[in-house]
C-alpha cells in the first residue's frame, strides 16, 4: 500500500466517522423533539353524541378519545 493509498484511507475513515457522529447527534435531537412534542395532550378529544331521548332527557353516548369503548348517561335540563 502506497503512502497516497494510506492517506486516502485515512481521509475516507475520517469522513465516515464525522458522518456517523453527525447522524447520531441528529438522531438524538430528533428523539428529544419527538419526546417533547408528545406532551400531555390527548390525540383526539372526547366525543359526546345524543343518541336517543327518554321523556324529557337526552341519552348521551360518551367516547373517551375516540376509543372503541362507549359510556352512556342521561342529561336532563332542569329548566325546560
């Protein structure tokens, strides 16, 4: 191996090392940003839908955060 080949190999390995370092730092920064942007906010807000009536009350279906789980309750206004 000539001196020029050794120099070229050294430069190539240095470039690979710098590139790998930059990618690692960029990845860490992306992970921090993703982690901070997640926050405590729900992905979807809960939904309320009037699905029926009973006498003068509304039967309301509640879906917390658009889940496949429903809860029902009656809502009756006092001043009707």
